[in-house]
């Protein structure tokens, strides 16, 4: 297996990317890496990682997609960027997946144009996973599609289930549709229509029905499906809440000598708690629905987080991710909505 890396993307690139690739190389010794970026800068850094050097090849890219570059500019003007050439390698079959910590909008735009969407998928979507009371759950879409119809939501459910199998190792995932209530009459028209399609179709995953916001932390289902506006708001709110809880804990333990003593006694439990919520363990938002594996690592991540994102890309390739999506799309292809549902929401 060969994974392409955009070494110039991210706040601390390219050193962070090389360090992360070195960690990933130790964890996955049979994987080969193509390193796209400034050859002069990469050569010296690669020499510091003997193990990685044996399984990696540098490909010079004279251009870089900046964090503030517009997606259209990156797509049309920066055709020799490290991001573009890495994605091109997936398109040509030279690599099976690409990982970048660079500009999210540019990565999505270039990937969609170069790799194109899978047959039967209208729009790519973003997914990631996070800790819950039950273990781990995932959510799709996280911001790629602000407005979605019933078709999109059904496709998100299918792609999310395939992700849960390939990356999270869940053989028969449960999928829920995020809504403002659990009753069939709740929610807007598109959500109700998607619910009816999912309820009447037979997949290789279990459809739970509607789920609510308070079910997310509980981990009621393995995959939460929603539109990109809601998913992105949930993601940012969750991240902000985690930082708030951390700040409150630090302030509470600094309040007095007694509380500091309590901290020393509770430190092992607190360290385990912090490790569970460490965002580096869940680094890597995946672009679903493309003819190729594309993983977006967080721009401010470190080597450990980037290595985890690379691991996600490897899992997606090994789990025959796209093949599973195609099989479920065929199962829903001949489904139709009840007569009282909006015709524009029906799958053809």
C-alpha cells in the first residue's frame, strides 16, 4: 500500500508531517509513503528518520496551498502544489490514499474535481469519530454540505456505516438521524423523508431512527447523520465544551493547598480522563464519497495526531471502504418514498 502525504500542509509543516510519517512508518512497516513538497527541505529532514527513509520517496512540489487561499485559486492556479500533486497520485493509482493537514476548502475542492464522486453519490461529505460514554461514535456531515435533501442524508448514512466498519471496526453499525425529537412527525421535510427511506430499506447496518442532541454524548448509535451546518456546529460546540471542562478542572485544583493535594491523589484518574478526550487520538476528518481515500488532518495537530490520521487512511484502504458503499447504494437504488412525501426528496 502507498499513501501520499502533503508535507507542506499544516501549521508546523513540514517537520510535523515528517515526524508523524516516521511514527506511522513504525506502526505500519509495510506501507510506502510518497512525500510531496519542497525537495531541498525534505531531504535533510528525511535523513533524520532512517526507518522512514527506507519506505518513503520525495516528490518535488514547487508550490504550496496557503491556509487563506481560496479553493478556486488553489484548484486553478496552484497545479504544482504539494496538495494537488498528492491528490493526482491517487487519481493515477500511484497511491491509494492521501493525507493533508492543509487548507480544508482547497483539499475538498481539488479532491472533488480530480477524483470525482463515486457513482450513486451526489455530494462528498466529511466524517470523524469522537469519544462517548459507550465508547466511540462518528458523525457525518461535518461541514461539507450546509443544505441537504433526503437523498444526501440517506447517502451519508450509507457512507457513515461503511466508515464505522472500516475504521472503527464495528461489523454491524447502528445509524441514527439527528433530529429535534424522536417522533416521526418531528423535524423538517428532508429529514422526515430520509427517515422513511431508511426505515423501509434493508442494509447491512441497523437503522435506529431519529436521535436527539443529548444522545450524542451517550453514544446511542455508532453513526449520527445530519447536514453539514448542524454537524459542524455540534463538532465546534463539543470541542469548546471539552476545553471549558479542562479549564474548570485546572482552576478548581489550583484553588487551595487542599485541592492541590487532591489533585496529586487523583492524578492517575485525571490522566486517563485527559487521554480519553485527547483530540490527537481522533485526528483526521475523512472525505466520503470520492473515488479515492482522502483524509484531512487538523491544521494545528502534532506528529502523534498526524500519525493517527495516516492510520485512518490505511484502515479505509484495507477495509475496502468504497466497495461497501457501492454495495449498499445498490440496495437502496430501487426504493421510493410514500405518496405523501415530497417527490423532490425521493431516490430514483
